[in-house]
C-alpha cells in the first residue's frame, strides 16, 4: 500500500521508532523510512527532503520541539499542509485529542497500540484520500475555465472549456476541428489557465497548472446539443507535488463555486 511512499517517523524512543518502522515495512510495504528523535531534527529533514516525505508518524512528548508544535509547523507550510500526519502518543485524554485535531492531525493513536490499530489508521487515510481524489467537481458555467490541450507530435494546441474535474482526471469540451485529432489512450498535456493568465509560463500572471494526461473516453456533446464540439475525458498521469497542491486548491475553489483565486 505504501510501496512508493517515504515515511518520516519521529519519536525520542529508539524502540518505538523501530516498532513503527517494522510495522510499516511488514504490513504496508513501506521501504523508504526516515527516522528522527525530536521535532527539531524532523524539521531539518523536512527542509532538506520536503518533496519526498509523504507520511509522518510523530510522538507528542519529546524534548525541545514537541509533536504538537511540530504538527503546527508542518501544517503552516504549503508544501506539507496536506501530508498525512499520524500522532502516536501516550496522551489518552480528550483535550489532547481535540487539540491535535484542531491543529490538523489526520489520525490519533494512543500507546501502547497494536499492529492492527496503526495499519487500520493508515488504510482509512488512504481510502479517504482516494475518495477525495475521485470526487468530481462540476464547473460553474458562470466561471468559464479555459484549458489548453497539447498533443504530442501535433503542432500548436487546442483550446477547450472545463466541464468537471477531480484529482484523477477531467472532462473537457473541445471544438470538433481539434477534438478529432485525439482518441482513446492518446497522450496529451493539459494547461489549466487561471484568471489573469494566458497559458504561457514565465509571465507575471499565475502560470497554468500543467498536467500530463491520456484520453480515456470520447463522446458526443449531447448536453449542449452542439455538433461543432466533442467531449473528451482525460486521466491524469503522475503529478509533481507542486502541481498536485495547486490542483487541489483549484478544485477546492471550484467546489465553493467562487471565482478561482490566485494560487
């Protein structure tokens, strides 16, 4: 389940770090595990490897920067604001749990714990993330979103409008004149143009969100009744972390049915 993930395990007890690391390897297939014995050391790891860490397992009671303070630092940084964070602590009181939840913890595990408890917490977070990724958000037509489509080996690019989007894919309406150049499994690069942008990178306006994709479905534009347009569904391929964060913010803005903000 965590075969391609990198986990940061933080605890001032070497024994607890070893137990968590063993569970991650044996039960969840995680092979990339980094350890730190306090919050300050963990912050240094995040600073040097912030684009790699995908899971955090952290104790609360540690000398220096404690787990709650570390959690607040993690959530205050855009690059780690969405990183799954599991607090593993001896604190079993309700006030501590509420305090951790308010700071943005994803799961709370009380020591001593069993392998089943920790594994179930991880699986719950993974399944929740998968559901969130699959949730499609329809675009309010009062806030038209332009998407540029580049086809490998094809000169120029087409311009379409976004119908709906998730973190896994998008549905676009494209002119027939350009859409006929694409078919199922064809690779394409999407550039989602944000308000004030022109789809080009390097300018003063927000650059577009660039997403590698492949076509998974082609269908007639039945809802608009137009024969001059076609609808294409695209599946997103692997996204860089920065692009995923901007896409998440973009989707949240669409969900609120408000003008897309600068990201």
